[in-house]
C-alpha cells in the first residue's frame, strides 16, 4: 500500500525516521515517499499494458514540480485543469502533445496558452466552450484536438461533492446532447473532435461504475462511427481509489480486468487520468501536539496541523488515519481503521488551531495518550492535501519533503511571514493618503 511503516515503535518513511524530518524541517510538514509514487504508477501501467494507455497523472491531486518530474521520468503524461497546472507541466519539460486539458470553465487566456503550447486534447464540457476553442484555434491558425466530455449518468457510489458522472452535476453533456454536439462540431472545424471523455467521480472503490460508464461510452462511440465520425480515443478519467482505512481500494489490476474486455476490440487509444490512486498513499502530513485539553466529556488533541494543511475532513468529512509518530507506549496500530478502542487508547478529537469548529483532522478517534510536543501523523495525505492548502488565519504554507530510500530532501520550502505579506506590502503605497 505504501512505505510508511512502524519499526520498533517509530514511524518511518522508507528508511528515514519521520521524527528526523520533523526535527530538521519543523511541523507541520508534508512527507512523501518516492517509492510509493512509482509503485502505484507502475501498477496502473502494468495492469493496463495490453491497451498501451496514455497515463495522464492528474496534477490537481499533488502538483509539486519534483513529483511531476519523477512521474514524467517513468513515463507519465499529465491531466491539467488550469493554466497554472499547464505551466507546471511545461516547467518540468512534459511532452505537451500528450497532455489533456479538462475543466468546465477554461478562459480565453488558458485556451490560447494551451493551443500555443501544443497540448494533446482539450476535454470539452459544453457547446459554448467548443465554439470558443474553435474560434481561437482559427484565429491562431493552429488546429486543436478535443474530446467531448460525456456525462454517462452513472452513480460512482462516492461522496456527493466528488460525484461527477450523474446527470445533475455540472460536468459534461448527456449522451443525447453529445450526438447533437457531434452533428454540429464533428466535422470541418479548426478543432478535430475525435475523442470521448468520461470521469465519473472520485474515489470510486468499486469496478462496477467503470463497467457501466465505459460500456455507455463505447455504445456512443459505435453509433457515432456509424454516422461517419472518426473517434480515435477514449479517456475514462480518474477516480481509482486509495487506501485510507485498510484495503478498501481495489488494486489497479481489478480495475483493468473489468475495463479491458470492454475496450479490447474497439480500436481506441485509451487515456487514463489517475491522481489519488498514485499520490494518495504516497504522503503523510506530520504535526506536533501543541496542547491537550478536556471540555465536557470531550478530549481534544490540539495539533499544529489544521484545515489549512488538510482540508478534506472539513470539506467532506473525509477520513484520515491519525497516530503518534513515536507512540509513548510503543503501541503501533494494528491497522488504519476506526476501530481501535483498547485499554491503552482514549477517545479524542484531533483539531487544529484555526478559528473554525470545522477545523478538525480526526473526530472521535481512539488514540494512545499524546503529550505536548509529541509528533502525530495524518496518513494518506499525498492527494488533495498540500494542493488544497490555504493561508486562512495567515498561516504560512507548510514545506514538502521527499524521501528516497535512506535520504530526504526539501521539495518546497516553508513559507515565511514575509512571503505572506509581500504581495500586499508592495501595494501599500497605492493607498490614497487622504483615505
Ligand atoms: C476530470 C478529472 N480527471 C481526473 C481526476 C482525478 O481523480 P482521482 O484523483 O480520483 O484519480 C479528477 C478529479 O477530480 C477529474 O475531475
């Protein structure tokens, strides 16, 4: 699953004690395992090898340049959803012709940037967007290629905020409308509309929703081909699970075994956009206990990790396993699930210092006693953690550290208070002195 393990009562990332990183870099700090990133990428690549997919790692899940560079070196391409993410991909020398650009609201500037940098596919979400890309491609005299995002109306059986493939969500166009879009835009345009894109949600811990959505996509492609449209690629998006509690995410092989038979004889370039399944288990966020307290019946562990470093619990009550880095009793957890009520554990909420009741990273958890200054780790924080960090309460963003075997290196510096105010300090002189 990952390379974060307890050895003799101490948490290690690969061969490095996490305490050493915290002592050197301070807390809170994101810690990533290079080997875990590469293991998960390789498993997906090997599982789908029969179809030689283009694997476009979803930059939104963890966007640090060093991580992107590592993934590029082992054959990954990229899924971007903004000009900023495209900049990151270009910055590390990605092959832009293999990049997919998704998102419901691409601006003109982003479309120009993407066409000029020669991206592989726009994942187009509406007729207006397609019209706009067509217009800009014509003005620039540079043809573009697009996949139409189709909303297959399949329930991915995940949180409602991360469900994207139901018809009531804002994503894509329904199957009937897709035919109309092809009739209008499918031929003789500056944009070659030659692919279909679907992404049903995240995390999708079952294979059945993929079977349903891929089958619908193939039916649509067959009927479009019958009508004379040339469809060369199918992008089935991301959404493969990560393990937060145990082994709830099916292995890459299980997704592949369900999906490959549907696509084997269709003659399409398969594109995948995995994010969480590569990055989720590859990171933790390490913090220190600032105080402990009781209030009423409740015990609180107040840590320096807050919703500004790990928003998912506040945003969708997401579960992250939390445990001391060096548990005092040497008591290492038998698993990462919720059920850890024992003689040596106490029920508590792990919260941060931010002024919101929603600022918690773990609620009602059985944990060993933790004292001021002790280190804690929130696991499976490689995906949608550092990328969702905010400056709320003027908190500088935490650093990121990459572990490679016996060594570790900083891959993003901790922000300083000066970093927080610099962009505003230079504007102070713009104030009207008379107020
Ligand atoms: C279009 C699209 N592709 C890929 C992804 C990546 O999903 P995941 O990280 O679950 O693989 C997302 C996530 O929101 C997405 O919206």
